[in-house]
């Protein structure tokens, strides 16, 4: 409402408040913005209890009575005369509910705008329409003077409808209502009269329907522009120039010029036709010459475009520099060749740097061990040997596997180099753990020292008994020898269990548990000399000395909780059985490991390196030609039957490159002579084990048979295995019948 905007502008100048006006498509949109705190003031609104709840209401700034419109000239003096009829009102009116409650016999419908109220009455959808009298009077005078009658001074009793318009202030802006009220109270009579003269007394009752047909068209399609626009009115085409000429604090002013198109075009069309005819003849004459010159330039441009595509695709050797009679194209071609050579050199340098860095990381992972290992280096060697044979193979499974360009070879090679990338986070002592009690040192020495204490205790007990009863010395000496022999045997038994080369059956575990219950006395405080972290892990810091300790102990401080972040990462491995704790260093717990030297927590920590590999590799950006590296490098621990980890993939999910790295990883581990916890397998034993894995559907049969029939196994053995490991292998025993050599 322009009247309200002018009032606010007066208030702005009086109070110094800066105001910004925005419009919305409808009342609901503005109300939502007001509730969300995006609007400080809503205007103009009639008073209602709900709106007074939504915000603070100022004093009324203008009184606007209501009016009724109908399509007939029959006077309407009371609202009750519309009982049984349909009345259209603008959507969002606060009085809607009140009207429906006070006058239930009137059918009230809501339309989006006041203009649609008029359309509803004209179309017969509604018998009458309702809005403020001034609004209805203005629109009728300008557009509907021949079709609509406005009825003012209508009696709405018994309902008392508010006619005063207020500003509604957001309650978050405390004090703003008081400022507005004081400003409204101080508006002079001259201000009020100026507003009334401008908005209420200046309504032109002699409307111009033709002009407002243009105005209605403008609202839909006409835009402010410095160019002519074409519109169609009354079956005639017009050119319209519509431009803003002044924008003041109240409303913008526009200049609109309209002229029929035939009037404009008739004066220039003949001259335009003559000019077009002459221009067409000239172009026709010049066309052969233009075509000849264009073909010369076009051929050169196409060659340049082809060279650019070669550079984009990194096909630098295909870049050609043709000679051209146009010096500019020749110079551009030479520069393009220089760009190609520079780009090629830069790419090669980048690739060499990247490849060297990855190789260095692989060497560093191998170097973490206290023993010389070469797993991260040899797996890529074996993988490439086998991949090259697969590339040459005519077998159906290898039909679509091709390493026919440098990019594919590099992608596969780097994936093989990175297959153990995550081991960079695996503790060194786990990789090299040779005995069950080993951590950063072999804790068997602690157990041995306890046996030394028991040995001394036995001797002390012997001398005490001898002093008390000298006559029993011979008997006590015999008992001492028996006890010390038993201590030697018990320690030898525990030491043998610590090695981890034999399977631990139930009887062995039961003996360990019996020995664990043997006690000895500790006279020194085990809290002294510990770090703060170790002290936090201690469960009882108030024990009175001496303390009776067990020979083999599983203490609470031996249990290390799982790192929360590591636990979350581990859950990404669907086929990794995550243990409850991070580590369990309990002595009896470690000695009773059934097979090998690793607890389930330690084995999980080692296997967990594949999750680290996935996380690290998938976080890196890759060019398109290397996009398969994260996948190829992280599936070598999967199996063909889906029992592998971390994703539990099956044969249907595993590509040829992944199956090749799977086999290379296992074969290198079997034949490696650099493992401190096992002896290297001979060539025949390693191939036998691979065959067993194939039979169990853990390894791929086609890759395994290619490994044998191509001779890769022999080539690898001669180059990388110790001479004493190489023995005769009858590969026919491991091949399917149709693949056997005769």
C-alpha cells in the first residue's frame, strides 16, 4: 500500500531510522518471513487478536472503511443483504474468520489478489467482492468502470469490524513500537492532508481502459528495457518502448511509447528490401572467393584443433607441425609443438617423481622390520610378470584384460606397489613378533626371573627347616632337589609354549593354568618408575606390601582399550571380526594362543592395515588414467568365495588385475625367506599350497594355471628365490585335465 510506504518514509526522515522495503508474492510468504525474524515490520494490517499475538501493534495510522462490489447497480446498504450469496475476498485477510463467524449465511471464498476479486465477480464465480473501499474504487475507476459498481458506507452490524490500519512490529525489536507510535503521534495535519490528497483525492474516475489493457499486459510481459519490445493488443501488433525515467521515495515513474508495427515498418520496408537485394548480389559475387579463403583457413584450423586434442589426450608423439603459407598459422603450429614437448617433459618428470615417491614409501614399509624384508617390492615384480602374460593370453577370461598402453601398465604397477600402503601404521613389533610373550622385548625373561625367585625361596625354606630340625637335613635336601627339578621342568614347558611352533591342545592349556596359580611374594611397589599413562592403567594403587602375585598373570592393566577412531574406521571392514579390545598383553592369555604367536587382537591390528590402505588411497585425487588404483590395491585379501576381507567380495566382483595381485601377494609371502617367525617354503610346497587355496575357492584357478603354464613361477624363482628353495615341480598335477602338458 503506497499510503503506508509514504507514512514510513515520513517516520524515517523524522526519526533517522533506515528502512528497506521488500515485496512478497502473497501474505503467507511475508508472514513466514516475519515469524522467522527476517522482517521487522509488517504493513499495513488490521487489528486482530492473532496478529497482536504475532507482533506488537502500533496505533492506527489511517482509517479505511470497507466496500462491496457487484456486477449490478442495485444498491447494497447492509452486509446481511448478501445472505445466501457468494462473496470473494483477498486471500490472507485477518477478517475472514470473523466474517464467517458473524455471517454464516454468506459463502465466503478467498482469491489470491484484489484484482482476482473483480474477475470472480465479472465471471459470475462470486456475487460480490469485498475489500477496502478506496482500493475497490481505484481499481474500478481505472479498469472496470463499465462493469462493476462500488458500494460504500455498507452497514456491517452487528459485527464491529476494525477499519484502522496498523504497523505490526516483530517482538524481537524491543522499543521499535514506541518509536513508531511517537512518530505517528507527531505527524502534523499537513502531512496527513498531503497523504490524503495524494492517495485518496487523486483517483481518476475517467479511466482509460485502452491504456490499462497495456498496463495489464505490462504486468505480465513488459519489461523495463532500452530496446523496443513487441506486443499484441486487440489483434494488432505494436512496438513499445518502456523505460524508467525517475525513481523517488514513493514509487518509480515510467515513460511508455507505443506505435503500431505496420506504421513503423511501412516507411522503411521498401528501402530495406532494396538494400537487402544489393547486399545479396554482392555476397553472391564474393561467395566463391570467400569459400576459397575460408577453406584454406579452415583446413589449418582443423589441423591445429587436431594437435590440441592430441595434447589434451597426452598423445604428444602424434603432434604434427604442418607448413602453411599463412605465417600466423605456421608460427602458431611451432608454438603448439613447443607446448607439446614442454608438456611431455613436465608430465614425464611428474610421473617419475610420483613413481619414485611411491617406491620409496614401499621400501620404507619394508624397512620398518628389524629384518630385511622385500614384500612391498617383490609383489609388484611378480604382479607385472603375470600381468604381461595375461595380456598375451588368448584364454577367454583374459580377453578384455589388456595392458596395451603405458597408462594401463603404470596404473597396475602403482596399484601393486601400494597394496600394503596401510602397513606404514602397523606397529613394528607386531610384524616381527616371534614369540607369544614378545612385545618390544621378550617377556619370557620376566617369567624366568619369577622362577629364580621361586628357586631362591625353595633354598631359603630348606635352610630354615634345617636350622629348626638338623636331623631332617637329608630328607629336606632330597625335597629341595625334587622341587628345583620341577621348577626347571615347568619353566622349560612355559618357554616351549612361548615359541608358538606347536598347536596348543587342551591338556597343555590346563597345565599352563595350573602353573599360573603358583604364587610368589612381591616386596617392591610396582607403581614406581611408571609413566602417567601406565599409572592410569593400574587398577589398585593402595595395595599393602608384600603382595602375593601369581606366576602367570592376566591383569587389568594388560588390557588396552580400542581407540574410538580406529574402531569407527574398522567398522568399514564388513568381513573383519573386530575384537573387543585394542590389545590384550595378559601373560596367560598370550601363552594359551592355540597356533602361532599372535592374539586375535594383534592379528586384527595387522589385518586392519587394509582399512588404512583404503582410507589413505581413497582420500587422494587421481587422474582418469589412474582411477582404478584404490580398487586394485585394496582387494588382494579378498577370496573367490566371499570369505575374504575387508569387503567380502566374491568372484563376480573381482577383476583380472585384482586376482593377479591376490596370487602375487600370497605366493611372495609363502616363499619369502626374510620372515623372523617362519621358514620359507620351497617352490613345490608353495605351489601345492596355492593349489589347495584354489580348490577351496580362495584363489582364482585361471590366474593360477596361467602362473604355471606361462612359466612365470620358474622365472620368478630363479630371479628372486634362494637356490635351496628351488626344486622340481610337476605342474601337470595342479592343472585341469584339458590344460595339462602331454
